[in-house]
C-alpha cells in the first residue's frame, strides 16, 4: 500500500487538488467543481472510489475537491478526467483527429471523425486506462497523458502493444489544472489537434505497406533502377503479397521408359515466403513453401545461353534447391502489374523447371534400381505423388 501511494504521488504530484469533476450522490449526474460548489457543496462522490468529497478552499482561496476523512484515493484524478472525457465524447459522438505523421497531408488537415459509440477500458498492471472509440466496424483507442505522467519509454511500450493488438492508439496530452470545465474538454476533443498524436495508426501502416508495394510495381513502368531489377522487385512484392505461384507440371523420365511421366500437373503452389536478393551476378527470387525452397530466375529476351542455363542447373543441383526459370521473350509485355500477375499466377507455358530437387531424387532412385536389374516399377514411383513443390 505504501509503495502504491508513493507511486501515485509521484505520478500525480497534484492529486486531489486538481480533481474538477465528481458525481452527485443523489442521481449520479456528472458535475463540475464550480457547479458543485454553488449548489451541492456536500453532495458529491468521487468518480474513482465512490467516497464522499468535500469542497475546500486553499490558502489562495482556490476551490478543490477533497476526500472526506483524508482517504487516499489512487485513481481519483485520472478517472475523473477519463470519465469526464468519455461523457463529453458520448454526448457529441465526434472527435477531431490528427493525420498520422507518415501521411502526406499530415501538416494540413485534421479530420472530424464521427463515432458510433465509446467506452472506458479499465486499466490493469500491463495497460493503463483507455477510452475505446467505435466508428462502425472501425475502432481506435485513446490514452491520456495527464501532466506528462507517461514517459517516452511508456509511450513506446504502448505503441508496441497497440501494434501487436492491431488497434490504433491516440495519445492526448492533458494538463489537469486546465480541465476545470466541460468546455475545456470540448476544446481538447474538437478544438485542436495539436495536443493529439497517433502512437500507432493501423490505417497509415496499411497504406504505407500498399504504397511500398505499388511503388515497386509502378517503378516497372518508369524503369527507375533498371527495368529488370524493377521486374524482380515487383514480382517479389506480388509473391510476398499473394503467397502463391503457378508452377508448371513436373515430369520424370526414367531410363526404362519411352515417354516422360507426369508426376504432378501444373497448379498453384502456396508459398510461406519470398525473398529478393539483388546482389550477385544474376538477380534471383527465393521462395519457400514450408520446408521446400525454390529459386526463380527470369530469362529476359532469351538472353541466357544454353551454357549459362546448364551452369545454373548444376549450381542448383549442388545446392539441392529447385530452380524455376521464367522466360520473358518480350520485356515490353510485362511492364504493368496485371501482366506480371498473369505471368506469376496464371501462366504455365513460360515456366519450366531448370532443376527440380524432388524429381532429381526420384530419378537417382530410379537409376539405382535399374542398375540392380529389377524390372522398373513405374507405377510405384507415380503412386508416391510426392510431386515436387506442387504437393
Ligand atoms: Zn476517490
């Protein structure tokens, strides 16, 4: 208890002397200190603890609420401000919101946001008291920084929590000694955006991510950092966004067979990730599908020679990583997002396995068993249906 009191006194040095709002015992109506002192000098209770309040005059003849019987009330000031703010919000159902800092319009326009409802979220050891505001399905939360009691460290922690909860969090700076009237609360909520700041803004994060992706794609058309690099970047952005790719069929030809056998048909494979590494002689995309890794190389204008392709195939075999080659004979045909999407997610004719790790293993197995002069059981292999990355 002593520790807690000390902490609160540290947090709010001014304590009860700055409580400006209370509720009337008789009907629970929220009243300001000035109204209470005029009409209900002994009829008020605390918004936090529910205990009776007196109105006292300090040496400078300034009025203030004081808990009867010198009760130590830890949350009196904080909750009187939160609850009054909530009451004012619920009455008007609107709030002036600043633009997120990352927005281009940040300096210009704050926006008056209509709300459908709002509620108080009680604080806990991990989280301070917050106000949740709802606008249809969307919502955001408000934290009040009363007399600067939240440190920069606290704010960073709150921002992190908000990000992982995917809930936008608005911080409003409050000077408790100025919050003596309802109109002071209205001024904070609707009058100015400068006391408010987004600790985390979900919408801005979504927009920033979208613009990163679309700038990767529009740079295709502009050819800012080399057309081919731009295609790789844009392809990476699309793969990372959709987490899938259309793969060509995989087939196997064993020594004992006349014709290649199709192991798996062309189809969409789900990806778990995509990476783009611009370094090295040849740019390359690395995709993963669970434990399976795959590299993708784009052959622009058929520029890679047969020798280069077989070199790449050997490298892939050494690394035991499947290598998909996408042929783009005419670069002009993939200079927009739609064409690139078509190439990645629909097209099968432009793609072929330069090296497929699974097939290689099946083939090695096949050769080994052929060497043992066993009759080749092709259906056994087909039945495995382990089928490359498509499985
Ligand atoms: Zn109290």
